[in-house]
C-alpha cells in the first residue's frame, strides 16, 4: 500500500497506527466519492436521469473494487472516522430519492437505504461471474433500475426498506459465506 501511495512504510504507520485506522480512512474516502456522485446527480436537470446515473456510478465502484467491497461491508463501516461521511452520503442520497419520487419517476417504497444494497448486489454478481463476464453486474443493475421506475397500477413494494439503524447493523455484522470449499461442514 505504501508503494502504491508513493510513500514509505513508516509514513503509513505514522498516519494510520492500526489496520482499522487505515481501513476507516479508505472507506471514508470512498463514501465521500460516492457522496460527490450523488451531489453531481442532484445537479442534473432530470431527476430520473440523475438518479439512474448515481445508482450506476455507485454500483460500478462497488462492483469493480473488491477492496472497497470488503471494507464497505465490514466492521470498518461502523467506525468513528466514517460516521460523518456516512451521514453526508445518506443526506444527499435521501434528497436524490425524494426528488425522483416527487417528480413521479421513482416508485413509492424505494428508500435511500436501498441504494447501498444495490452495490452489494452488483459486487456479488461481479465476484460470482467476473471471470466469465466482468460486466455482467451491469445487466442486473439495469434490471434493478427498471424495477424502481414508477408505472401506473404498480403493486406496492412487498417488504419495507431497512431503517438506517438496521442497515448499519446489517453492514457491520455481515460476513460472506465464501466459496463452498471454505464453508464449515456440519
């Protein structure tokens, strides 16, 4: 990591005394980048196009960066350092969702707390099929987006979205099962 950052190992250890400090800093940067995507999406004149653009960028980042995926869905998610970045991201994502719903483009029942889970879906597809088709996740993101578009006579979403606190708990405690060969046998 030090070589990639263009600094010495000592510099990394001085700035980030523990592995957790380093992971939180990486996650904080990623959350700020995603929040910047959401802010750019809010500046687009069409709320639906802005929403779609944001979801695609967020999913692309999660699908193509395995390290980010591992940090995003780990205990680092709940660290003190990322709390402010997470709240910034939530606020701007909520505005993006509210705007698209208010304009009649986004179906009722879609919540700002759904968006991080779309990234998990994209990342899971990327891990599962990436060695066969590294862009397959785009297909499933497109299907998700299409399912979120508001249409007359649409049935309500059958299950409510997670509340922010429940999303936090899920992301802090989630552990991937791993490949079948690494799962414990009963």
